[in-house]
């Protein structure tokens, strides 16, 4: 079953917690843009290539709307 995706561009703060493939990516913070958000995930665009299995911390503030995910 495909869940509804909310297509919306919002700023998201991304902190790289652990990147095993590219150690030089560890600990940077960057502001990215969401592409869409759903109950099971979020797609965002970044200027950096982030390898699969990289642990991230994300902060997304939606002041104008309430979404239950």
C-alpha cells in the first residue's frame, strides 16, 4: 500500500551523525530542501552526495501547517 506523500518544499536542517563510507562527511550541518514527506520517509535535496546507510539527524519545522505522520 502506497502512503500519501506531501509534496512541499521546506527547509530541513541535516546533521551527518555517522558516515562509514566517507569519513570526511562526519559532523557537518547543512540546510537542505524537502521534496516530499510521508509517514515512512522524507525525500530532500542536498548539495552533497550522501551515501546510503549514512546516519542523519533531521530537523523540520512546519510553522504554518500541522501534519500527522
